[in-house]
């Protein structure tokens, strides 16, 4: 059995956000889309009290490395389309075994 997962660190910039409320509204929408449309588990992990920045951690998993890479590419494309001048994505794709899992 094969199990692969991708960990993403997503750095977002909200240049038009003039308040935490404005940032959180846009961020909530983005997180919901990542979860419902793209199947990622998402959490805000840094810059919670900064108006124009956010850092998210996201993960995707699959039994196929090819399908996982395609899913991660889709997430990255969606983020770049949504935040063309304000996103940077770090990604790590690995297998359960490579991460020290049983097997």
C-alpha cells in the first residue's frame, strides 16, 4: 500500500486590507475554497493579528504520487489566480514511509 502526502506553507499578502476584519473575510473565503473545492485541510498558522499578511498550512493526501502532484499543482494555480501578486507557496511531497511511518 502506498500513501503520499503534501504539506504546503502558503504565505499570503492582502495589500487592500485596511483592517483585520477585511483580511479575515477574504481569508475565510480562501480557506473555504481550498477545503471544499480543492480538498485540502487548512489552518492559519501565523500572522493572525496582522492586517495584510497570513500564513496557512495545508495538506493533501493520495494513494498515487501522480494524482497528488496534480492536486498540489491545482491548489497552487488556484492560489496564484486568486492572489496574483500576493502569494508564495512552499511545498513538500513525501510518502508515509519516507516520513518514518511503519512499512
